[in-house]
C-alpha cells in the first residue's frame, strides 16, 4: 500500500515530463514494489504471487498519478500549441478541440501501458526476489 502512494507521487512527477517518461518509470516502480512485496510476505506466498498482488495494488494509484501529471503538463502547454504541433506532424489542419481529444486518448493508451508494465515487472521482481 505504501508503494502505491509513493508510486502515485512518482508517476505524477515523472509524467510532468511526458507520458513516455511515465511508462519508463512504471518499470522502476514495479520492480521496487514487487521486490519489497516478496520480501515483506515472509514466505506466506510464492514470490511471483506477492509481486503480482503488490503490482495490482500499486498500479491504479500510479496510473492515476501519472495521468494527472500528464494533464497538468498539457494544460501548461495549451491545446493550441498541441494542435499546431500535431498539424505540423500530420501535415493537415488539426483544431485545438481535436488535439485535446487526441491527447486524452493518448493518456488512456499510456495508462494501459503503464499498468501492464508495472504489474509485469512487479511480478517478475517478486519471483526474482525469492529465487535462491
């Protein structure tokens, strides 16, 4: 539970730099969470199961924090600048409303990636922590 809260704060701060950074940091948080969950369980569960449970508990808080950080960063940039960048990249006119919708969709996709990576790495770290 503690790593869920810490992960949420870390996810928020990392995603201020962008959703890609949040995806990368999800792996580090998952590793730490899974390792600590396996060590804290004290042999009551298999290490991989401990890591899976720890990652599943921490993932929602991390994803919410990371999504909030990405939204704060995007509000600072502004939808008109996002639209201008998308227009340049795509070679077609993108309105600020369309750009904002595309950005929100990208946050959802990034959140799915973050949750999957955090849980998978946490499970692997839990299994690795109990390996002799």
